[in-house]
C-alpha cells in the first residue's frame, strides 16, 4: 500500500502512523501536514528516518500539490486526518474550520477521484450527531444534527465524502469516533489540559456545571479500528468507534487530580461553552460485529499510561505551553 496520510503530525494522525509502521512496515506512508499550531514534527521523531516514511509540508487545500504528491509517491490509498479540531476555536474562528475541514476535504476528494485512488477513509467525529439526553447512543443511522461550527464543518465534509461515493463511485469509508485521549494530545483538549495545568499547580477551567458527559476512547484502540476499516471496511460504509466509557467532566477532572496527588481546590468553574453539547455516547456494535474490532485498553489502563506519558515527556508539553496556542 502507498498511503497518503493527511494531518499526520497531529495527535491521532501521528499515533496512526506509528501504528501503521509497527504493524505494516512494508507499506509506504506519506504524511502531508501543514504544521499548524497543533501539528508537531516531534510527534514522529522516532520514525522520521524509517525508509518507508516520508514527510511533505503542505495544505490539503492545494490541489496542484496533491496532484504532484500522488504522482511522485504513486499513492493508491488516502486517510484524511487533516482538520481543525478544537470546538472552542471553531466558535471564535468558524471560517477557518469551513476552509480546512470542508474545502480541504473536497479538494482531497477531487484529487482522489481524478487519480483513481482505490480507497479514501475520512476520519470524522461523533459530534456530527449532535447531543444526547441522559440515555441512548449514537448509531451510524442517527440523523446528523451538528451544533458547533466545528461539528457542522465535519458533518458537511462527511456529506461531500458520501457524494463522491454516490456520484463518482469513489471507494470511501467514514469513521466517527468519540473523544480520544493518549500520548501526544495537544494540551488544549480536556485531559492533557487538566494534567498539564495541575502539574504546574494552575487553575483547572471546568465549563458550566461540569456535568457534560463524554465517551473516552484510547487513541491506540482508535488507530487499530481505522486500520481495520482501511483494510476491511465495506465500500461506502460508515463506522462508529467509541470507547464505551462515559464520564462526567467533573468526575474525570477529580480522578486525574487524585492520580496526580493534586488538590481539588485547583478546580475553577468557568462560564459554559456556547452551544455546549451535553452528552456523547457511541454504539460501536457495527464495527465490532462486522470487522471484529474490540478495544484493548480499559479506561484505567489507558489513563494510567497517558498520565505516565505526560509525566515522562514534560519537555514536549512545556515547549508547547510556552507558546500562545489558544485564542
Ligand atoms: C478544553 C475544556 C473542555 N471542557 C469540557 C468541554 C467538553 O464537554 C469536554 C471535552 O472537551 P474537549 O474540548 O477536550 O473535547 P470535545 O469538545 O468533546 O471534542 C473533542 O472530541 C470530539 C469527538 C472531537 O471530534 C473534537 O475534535 C475533540 O476536540 O470538556 C472543559 O470543561 N474545560 C476546558 O478547558
């Protein structure tokens, strides 16, 4: 396989590339990444010299570049991780999210179609389904009802991906994951934000009443699921991927504080996020029954591993935190 991974210098993308090099060392991986504030070449330092790994600096909105990269590396498969992903930033800069997530995806699809790419996998999110009440789960058939500019941009991209399958016969899959956590996650997201703030004895901002619920998925389990979809996903299908570990934000923050031996007095309730989705929870029955995926990490194992990683990689996150990264 000659695989173009877009956004491979980000959190999930870099974990996925490491996963692929480990389990499919004979495949070529070309990582196209714009290196925005959240993309970090250090995330892939350990494999940067691998003979089957190549990095290209560039934007998925640049059709000419895509065209040239596909030719140069004889690309036959694409996985699109490239996206603006932080909900709070989408509230302050919605236009950027539409450009990258919607127009960027369409540009990639156009290149994939014109170059007869054999498979295109779009990495999406459970946020396209909107918000749940206190019970029920998102299935692949749940109607799309995105609430933030971020989730609306991802839902739009999903629809365009679908249209390239229906109209041009492009072989596509869409994966929709719940909240990821694990090594190399940028410390704007809740778990690494709480850990890094707490380790520096800074305040921990909890939005609103802290009772919003997220379903946590360890990033390596997510990568294994994408690998399965890439190799065995049925053309045109959507697969939900969730950790089936729901937690209220406030309980998660308290658990991390306990594990770090830090006081709960660091918690600071702050005004709620605009349009804040109350609850996400994924029904992952389809990928489990059709492709045989099973998460390998319990939440306890995953969070302990994540905490250990942030404790032993303080240079990585302190360098990032010394820059201005959130508007
Ligand atoms: C940054 C931050 C967040 N929160 C709350 C807001 C959410 O209820 C929860 C998780 O927030 P976070 O921004 O880490 O993640 P989500 O907004 O759920 O979205 C994430 O998971 C999905 C699947 C994606 O698709 C997104 O790309 C990804 O960013 O903690 C706080 O209370 N305080 C904070 O400082």
